[in-house]
C-alpha cells in the first residue's frame, strides 16, 4: 500500500499540469474563436462600407443625369415654343 500512495503523489503534479494545460488550451480556443468572429465582422463591415460608397457614387451620377435630362427637356420646350411661334407667324401672313 505504501507504493500506491507514492504513485498517487507522483501522479498529482502531472495531473495538475494536465489540468492547467487543458484550461490553457480551452482559453486559447475561446480567444481564437472571438478573434475569428471579430475578423469576420470587420470584413463584413468593410464590404458594407464599400457598397455604401458605390451606391453613393451611383446616386450622384443618377442625380447629374436627371439634371441633364431636365435641362435638355427645357431646351426642347423652348425650341418647340419657337417653332410654334414661327408657324403662327407664317399662318397669319
């Protein structure tokens, strides 16, 4: 029986070390998972920011195109008014 007691005593430091190593690995795994999730969210946020910039540029282009169309329609209306006025002048003569 004396042998068993000394075997248990010699195994205690190894089991304690194994427990600490197990906890250390568990903590490292949790830290790794949190870091990976954070990196994933950062990547997704970067993609969303890029999409917002692209949409903003497209919106500005659309607004410029709308203004151009309005200007051209105003010119067409002016031309049509001038043509109508000329036709009326020709019909009155």
